[in-house]
């Protein structure tokens, strides 16, 4: 788990005699130098993020070097301090991309960071304005030079799986209309064929039909992650941790079925933009998308579980609009480089939706809500609707589950226990199983 390192305050040293005259020109620079408030790292197979939180917005320039691979970042208006030097200790031996990092005062007001890399990367360096509990952030995202294919991640989990051959065929025969998440400077893997920029946006797939020879694939989407902790309870329980644990438990239940497999949009503590979550689900041709969250409200008395489907015509209540905005703001808190992701792809994913998708979402959501109601109080006894960005895949039934109110002390305590997490996973799985038993054709495509 990343460690936050508070910056040591800058201290002026009093120097007697002529030495003081020599240092006078430097004093104003020191007074104006930015302060590093925290340094955080988020290593993951998909990419590694390094975040420098500061009290002032700074300008940074970067370039890469080969033989060996290195990333060089020059940060203006900054001086070395213990917090920045501590970045060296934050690099973990199992980081997929960073081997070591060095920091030095390149010029009087420029700090240079040199990252020794384990592989070639497509770096994304950008700044974020203050939001929530964060001040200014300088973000370094180190993506692999060749984009990772979610289908390959699905196959990686299929070792010694009797369905491995079927999943491999799925990867080889995958359609091109579901793009692979990628950023500027990345290349697509050989198995993916990128569409020309002038290709019309992908259209929703045809109505569901009978599909044979492959398992039902369910995309599980643990909300938040990395820089975005989600809601935080009074005891410090973070939503991102709880929902990831529930998702792993649910995945085990699904993978134990002979005709089902689960795919996690994130399997560890790192940030995934909302549209990338949808892209991943479409890439693996998921039959169902389930986003898992824990609710919060300004009053600790609010409690109960709820299940949500997409609304094209506005939220069902003012509280629903507030919740949708809170969840959709995850990109702002987690930190998205708006210039890095394909704008056309993001627009398609966030604008397209179909009545058939929403109807199927309500059906499966009703099944899941009924099962959750057996193990926890319900906030509402019906499916609620709002404009959640993460539910806008045009061709996949999609629901969002608020497992409980993490802002409620009693429900926060329940969410912290392995037993209750397992009860939630069991209930969601029962709803999924009942849905596919009653409506097997809804998620089966040619």
C-alpha cells in the first residue's frame, strides 16, 4: 500500500560573515520553492503510476532514453527535500516497469528524476488541479510500449482451466469493433487490428441470439482504486479496498461453475478510468457487467443495499443524481490524462446505449436485488436508475451494486468482515445464476 510522506519544512540556515552575502540571491528562490506534500506509487501489470502531490502547480518536461531504457523528468520550481528523496524507497522490487529512481538538483530551481526502466514505456506526464483532499498533483503514468490486451489477461487466468482452449479461440476470433484500452504512444498487440481514424464508430451488436461453445463471461468492476479511495467510513475503511475484496470472492464463485468465467477490470489497487472499464468489458465480449461499490451519505443513519441500472432520461430522484455525479467524478479524483485516451472511443462508449441493454439490465438487477435483500436491508425495494457513465456499454447488460452504506457505522463494521463480504458475494452470484437460468438467450450472441 502506498505510503504518504509529509514534506519536511524548508529551514533557512543562518550563516555569518561574507557567506551570507553569497547566499542572498538564492533566498528568494527558496522562499518561492514548491513543497512536496506526499509521494505515492501504484505499481500494476497494466501500468505504474507515480504521483507527486505539491502545494503549487509546477511545470514538468520529460523524455526517454534507450540502451538502457530510462525516463527523465525535469520539474521546474522545485528543490530536493526528504519527501522527494524518499521516492527511492517507494519503488518496489516487483514493480513491472521501474527498476530504480534517482533524484538530483539539475539546476538551482529544477529537480531531475531519472527512472531506470525494466522495459520500454509510453509515458504520460500531466498535472491535476486540486480536488477533494488532494492539492496539485504531478502524475507520471508508465504504460508498456505495447498495449495489454484484456483477452490475454483472461487467458492468463485460464491455466489448467478446462475452458482454456475455448477462451483461446475467443481471443483469436475476437471482433475489432471493441478497442483495446490504449494511450498515446502505445502500439496495439499483434492480435489486435486497429481501425483507421476515419472508420465510423462501432454500432451496437445485433440482438442476442443463441451462442454455443463458450462460457458465460461476466465482467466484475470493483469501483475506484489507486488515487481514488472512494467513500471512507468513520473507522477509515476505504471503499476501494472493500469492493475489491468482494469482487475477488465473487470471481471465485463464478469461476467454480463449469459454464461461467469472470474477468476483473482491476485486480489490484490501481486507478482505471471509467471509459476504460467499459472498453475492457467489451473487449472480452462480456455477457454481463457488474460494478461493485459501497454507498455514502452525509447522515450516518442512511443504510441499506441498492442496485442501479442506466437511465437515459434522467435520474429517478435528486439523491440518484447526486450519487451518479459522485461516481462519475471518480475520473477527476483518480486523475485522468484527458489528452491520452482516444477521444472518439470515449465518446462512443459514453454516448451509446440501447433500450434492449437497459431492459436486460433491469431484469438481472431485479434478480440480484432480491437475493441481496435476503442478507441485508434494502435502501430501496426496486431497481433505481441514473446516468452512471460506467453502465453505458451499448451491448452489455450492466448494473451497479451499492453493497451497503460505508458511512453507516453498523454497515461499515459489517463490510469489514470476511463473513459479510462472502454473504454479499453469495447473494450476487445467486442473482446472476438465476438470471441466466431464466433468460439464457439474453446474453448469448452469435
